[in-house]
C-alpha cells in the first residue's frame, strides 16, 4: 500500500492508497507549520489527485504540482495505463 506524508514550503500532503482510490488531505500551513486550511480528497487516479486537488490548491503552481506528483510517484502511487 502506497503512502505519503510530505511537506513542501507551506503545503503539506498526506495520502494513502485505499485499494481502488487515493484518500488524503492537502493543507496550506502558516510559517509555523499550523494548517490554515485543509482539504480532504478521495480520488480514483493519481492524475485526478494532481489535476482536481493539488493544482487548484497550489493556485496553479505548475512547478510545485510537478514536485508533489514526483514525490507521490516515488512513494509508489501509479497512474494506470
């Protein structure tokens, strides 16, 4: 089972593979690391998490979105072919 718990800048991402979907949270934190806002998600595919959750929450920051996607892939999350 794939899992990730990572922080990049003011963003933190926690997710796990729950069988046929990916469940988790993404948060925007203050400078001290306390969540200012948190969004839960439950998506079927890695690309859905990226496009429907991470990209909008980061304000369309493509570089940060790509880095978080890379971290998810390294943690074992895969997009079915």
